[in-house]
């Protein structure tokens, strides 16, 4: 598989708590340098996944990698709208799929992070990068 490049969709997917373990394995193995720190914040990483991330990040401890990369969320105009999308577990899958095409990057990221996003869509996002 090719390298998964940083994008709002993949940033949201990296934070999605419903991402199945087998897709997380694919993500961990193929994420670019900007996505690796985001994946490092996940609480559901296995020891193997953590080791892979650490090794891919130049062998430094993962917490240090996140600190050194200075990962910060970009300022956006529609923060409340995006937070609402991400925090509402009852957002219909059809709505989330439409929001993945929104013009606002924060909304796209929040839609990808919502646990109601269908696994088939997660697979498509990982394939399309």
C-alpha cells in the first residue's frame, strides 16, 4: 500500500474510536510523518502498534515525537459545527458521508472522526488517502 498522506479525512479517521484494529494496523504501517503523531494519541493502540509507530518516527519515544512535531490543530471558522458533528454519536452515516465532502476542513475531519462512520467508508478513505 502507498503512504497515507495527511488530509482532513485521514486526520479525522486517525482519531475515530470506532476504527477497527485491522484498519488501524494498515494506518500505523502506512501513515506519513504528519499522521504518525495523531495516531500516537490513540488509547487503543497495541504494544506492537506503538512499537511500529515509534520505529517509524526515527526511533524516538512516541510522546517525544508528538512533542517535537508540534502537532497543533489549525484554526478554523466553524469549530462549533465540527465539534458538534464529532461529539454526536447519533449522526446518521449518510450525513457523515456527505460531510466528508464539506468545504470546511474541520467539518471533514470531524465527520471522519465520528464513530458512526461505516467501516466500508473507513476502508475507502484509507485506500484513497
